[in-house]
């Protein structure tokens, strides 16, 4: 079976996010002063061939831990759907 994974990787809340802070600070300049607390991360989409959804979830989780997210500085979450 083939699955599609949608993965979001975000900086941990306890860490500074200079890019997010810069965007937050600029919101007033574009007429959106009510927007604050912007955090910027990454979105990753990948496809995986696996015998079951459980196996696919395990492989995606392993990919996140080994390569896609730095767990010292980032958290990740993902959703999986069959294609």
C-alpha cells in the first residue's frame, strides 16, 4: 500500500525563533498589529510504500527522529493517509 505523510517540524517552545520574532515584529507594518507570537517551522510531504498503516507510521516516525527533525531543538507531528 502507498501512503502520504504530512509532517510539521517546529522549534521547541522553550527556544528562541528569530525568524518568527522578525515576522511578528513586522505584522504591524503591514496593517496586522493583532497578530503576535509567530513561530516558523517546516512542512514536509513524503510518500511511503508499506504493508500496513502501522508499519508506515513507524517508518515515518523513524525518518523524523533520524533525519527530518533535530529533537534537541524541534518537535514534530505527522498525519498519514492512504493514496
